[in-house]
């Protein structure tokens, strides 16, 4: 679910402007999973554009507090959401921790890095939601550390049905600055893509694991 439509449209436009989101229906990308995709999203680019990262920070801070109430801690999912998560925590005047994909194999064997007390209320910040699996592993690690998860806030989601089900099963409320439908509407309106290419992108989103382009 998006925080609000105005933010969703503005965020989509900014992501397209800096090529954080690339749309290429005729020459699809290959994800690490092996899926063929007409879209590629790298929200880490946001950190290189001060005005845009400040916009994302401010929208997160404002909407997180409005939607979840002010938490005790902001947690970022490594590695993509460490930078923006720390900026959000700074804006809200809150402690920050981040969550590794898995526990370290040496030293203190931490998976959650930073100071976190049992029972503290945490909002998790993520850069991108695809299936939601890696994001929810971070939630599990925080819960294992004793955190009370208020919800998750992400920059963008592809809106896959499997992700919706995964978050529902985990009993985690997910809100995003923007999402796939708003991105496509904006991309057509601003002529980043044609209406024919929009149709290809919509077909991919219905079944991304089996989609294969025909040209």
C-alpha cells in the first residue's frame, strides 16, 4: 500500500529521472533469480542526488510517524537501505540499527548491528520489495532480538501477489513511497514508454517468474 498518491507519483518521477528505475521492455534484464524482467530498479542511486535523497528522507520521516506513530528505533535492511534508513533515523532523532542478510561468522556473530533493547518498537526501512523474502528475513532477525515490529516502509514495490501474501502471512504492514501502477502511469504520461510497452510491462507483472518477451 502506498502512503499517498501524490508522493507515489512524485517518487516515481524522480526515480525515472535519475535512472534508478530503468524500463526496457524490448531488451529485458536478467535478475539474480534468473527471471527475465523489462524493469530494473536500483534505489541506491538516490544517495548520490542530495535533493532527491532529502525528499525521500523527509517523505519517509513524515509518513512513518503518521502511519505507525514514532517508533523507538529505525532499522535498515542491508545493504540497500542502510544509507536512507540512517537518514530517516537522523531526521526523526531516533537510534538506528541495520540487519545483515545473515549473522556474521566471526566476532560477536551479530545479525542485527547496533544497540537494540528487547521490547523496543521498530519500523523497518527497505529500498525495494520484490517477493519480500529478504525483507521479511530481516524482520525475523529483529523479532528474534526482541524487537516489536510496527511495520515496514519501502521506497518502491513491484506489487507481486507473492509479496502481498508473504507480508500478510508474516503479519507485517507494508507501506511504500511508490509502486508499480503509479510508475507505469507516470512513465506513459511522461513518454518514457509507449502504450504498447506499457502493456508488456503489465503482462510481466502478472507472472514475472514465467514471463518471456516475444518480439
